[in-house]
C-alpha cells in the first residue's frame, strides 16, 4: 500500500476543497478528543465534574461547528490567495485552543496545580520562539517559491496563484511513499503499546506520560495555526507589494481576464 494514494484522497489538490473540509476536521477532532478529556476528568473527579461544566470547551466547540457553514459559503467566493490560505490555517485554531485548555485541566487533576503552573509557564515561554519560527518558515516558503515545489505556483505576469502544486512535496516524500516496516506497523501496534504503558511504567507514570503527550500535541494544534496564518499573510502581502496587484487564485485570475 502506498501512502501517496491515501494523501491524495485525504488532502485534495483543490484549495477550495481543502477550505471546505478543514472545519469538519477541526470540529470532528474537538468532538472526539474533547469527549475523551471530559470523560477522564469526570472519572478523576468521581462524578463531581461533568463535561457540561467545561464552558470554554463548549463555546469553542460551538464556534468550530459555526465555522462549517461559514466556510462552505465562503469557499466559492474568496478570490485572494492570501485569504484562502490564512483561512485554512485559522480553521484549526478553535479545536487547538479548546484541547489545550482541556489538557491543562487534565494536568491539574493528575499532576497537581504547582506542576501545571510550571508547565504553563514553559508553554508561554515557547511563544517567545514564534518570531524565529515565523522567520524560518518564511525563508522556507521563499526557497520553495524560487526553486522548490512552489516554483510553478506564482505567475508574476498575471498575478495568479496555482494551488495544485501545494502538496507536491508531501506526495513526493520517500518516507511517506516507502515508509518501511516500522512505520507501516505503527498504526497497528501503537494502540497496544499505549494500552500496556501502565504495565510497563505503572499507572501513575502512564498517566503522566499521557498528560505530557496530550499537552504537547494540543500545544502544537494551537501554536502551528497561528504561525501558519502569519507566514501566509506576510508572504502574500510581500508578493503583492512586489507585483503591485492582489494575487488571485488561478481560476479567479482567468475569469477576471475574460
């Protein structure tokens, strides 16, 4: 089985297709993992806390649901490339923030308030790296535009952006198309490893590992959309300033010429 075919099915080349799909992914992820967090917190509190008490999570879940019809309506109407790519990045933000909040609640219940405070300070300190990460991502974007997988994306003469090459680098990845034995087996053996953590390390240590992993993943889900949105906005604004015109999606540019 080649992972390239899976990628093509899950990540459509059409940027409008991605724009329509991403709020469903965000809301679905928040629903599944939010319920998981709620159930665990309910068990830890011995029934004194329910998921209905998680006001932040519920509000962000409702917001994620609201984004679905908004994105479905907007996907066919947005013409500027910058708006589309910023929208793609920001659609994942509500689920990332909600799950990070839930993970911190788990940390308080399992690790204690003092440990969670130190972890929270560490996460806040991580925000200080954002300018450097944005700088590196902008350099990567510029290199990809000059001679990488995005070199055919921008037509400077017409100011149009062709999104069909966005996923070329992912689809051509040797690691994903020829993942090797370990990566092929990981989806099957991963759950078994997770379920046996308490036998290997003990229940308390397994819970700590679970909380740390949840915190790292949810921090990434909240952190990366902000970075992605800022990089796309800054780079497209830079390109538009150089060209002296807005950069439109290829089909929009073609329709305006007609």
